C-alpha cells in the first residue's frame, strides 16, 4: 500500500517522527504496527504506530530510531514531504483494551516510548478516566523524545504525569538517574495495582518484568511489546 509522507520531525539526534497518509484507509488497534518495505530490501521492517487506533484511519505517525547501517531506517532522514513509501498491515497483538479500569503505567526505554505514546493519546483524547504515569528511560537530556509534547500534556491533563530517568547523569539533573530499579518502582508505583505496559530494548524489558513479577503483579497486568530482530 502506498503511503505519502506528510511531514518529518527530528525529535533527537538519532530519532525522527514521520507522518504519512495512506492511499486506502485502514482500521487498527492502539499498539499495532505496520511493515515498511523498501526497494532492494528482501524483508521489511515493523514500526509501531505512535498514534492511537481507530476505524478508517488514513494518517499514521511513526517514531523511528536511525541506524547508520539500518536497511530502512538509514533512509528515513532523506524522506521529504510528498515522497512515498510502501507499507503493509496492521500487525501485532500488543494492543490496548480501553475497557480496563486500572490506572496505567507506561514503562519506556528509548524509542519504545513511541507505541506507548499511542496508548497515552488514546486515554487522553478519548477522555478515559484512567490515570496514566509514564516512566521514560533515556541516555541523556538530548535523547528525550517528545520532550515538549510531554511537558504540554502533563500541564493540560491532570490524569497524566511522567518521570524521566537519565542513564548518564548530568550536573544540572536532580531527577532519577542510572538504570531503572526496584526502589524507583516502589517509590513511583506504590501498591502495584496498575496495568503495566513495557517497551524498550530486551534487557530493559527483562529488568522491568522481573521487578514487577517480584512485586506480585500478575501476568494479566503486565503487557510487553517485545522487539524481535
């Protein structure tokens, strides 16, 4: 299916957000992904939608980390408004059930925040009653994806808050630093009564999952989007 580039934004030195318009509307669930195909590339690449799902949707948002040797991502910085790409989908079983009455925790590592943004926007734009808490781990201040948007949303919506974790400490930073850990989770998610959505690199996911399970969180309340390479 042909998708036309509407705009691109450089979120961080290594991450771009891209908006596309599909030639044919699709229906998809919040949390799903599309396969991007590229000329000369045998196997396409799956990228999650960063906007929430719906019926007969034509405009999609993707947030993609650029790798110099990436068979598809390395081409992203060259895309311009009006260019076209080939996409297929939707795919994926990591989906958000908005009938869940639990409050929501989003635990993101790096560009794992993209699919979790879709869940956040689903709750906020549909005015669901769930409280949403985002814990976002990044390398340093320069790697904070959606920085301005997160600040604006936290000011606009009383049911949303977020905390950053910088794995590389900085002199003027007084928030969380280092790697996510049990003490951090205890402080932020006391009681562990929420539904937890996790996305990020495999070691980040394993650490998060181990902590949550050690605190008695059932598998029905731990939702994980596992990256497959």
